[in-house]
C-alpha cells in the first residue's frame, strides 16, 4: 500500500502562521463573543498560528497580555466589550509595550472608533462578519510591520 511519502508534494506550502524556523506565531484573542472567538481561533489554527490566550473583555485582555508578554506576537481586539472596551485596552497595552501589534475587530458602523484605534497604534482592523482571507491577510501584514 502506498503512503503519503510515496507521492511528491508539489502543492505543499508552509502554513502562514509558522515562521521560517518552524515556530508558530502566538496570538491573543480578545472578544466578548464566544462565536467570534471560536471563529477566529479556527481560522488561525488552520494556518498554523497558536492561540496563546483568550480574554472576554478589555480588562482581561490587558492582564493576559502582561502575563504572556513577551511571548505574544499579535492581539486581535474587539472594539465593543463589557468592563473595558477595546480602544481603552489597546491604549493600555501600547502604554505597557509600545511595540505591541494589535488588530481591531469591529462591527460595521464603528469607523470613528477604528480611526481612533489606528491613531493610538493599532496595526490594522477587520470588520465583522469575519472573512477568513481578510483576517489572515491583515494579520500577516501586521506581523511584517
């Protein structure tokens, strides 16, 4: 019986969430929606990223970031959350680590908050509903900045 090794892998490519040295990029997902968190996690892990942590509000996200620092490569941050919103959490993460890479996740109609986030230091943003291709494209773009 033939095995996978018997066939040349002409289409094999390195997963986008994996660095040249084979280590996965580590992502912190901050969102109060369990559905969005699950969706983001599936998109990311399918490309080899490691979900290093999950938080359900800005306060938790900030604490998790400090806990994981410096072993977190990028954060996906929802804008509208209880306790502490994403814009405030972004501000506090940037205060703690000026090189932090944060991508805002926003619902339609929040352009003013997205603009404010970008001015505060967010690397990019993704609009809900999430599009797999856009999520990966924006995260990879932000990792290269």
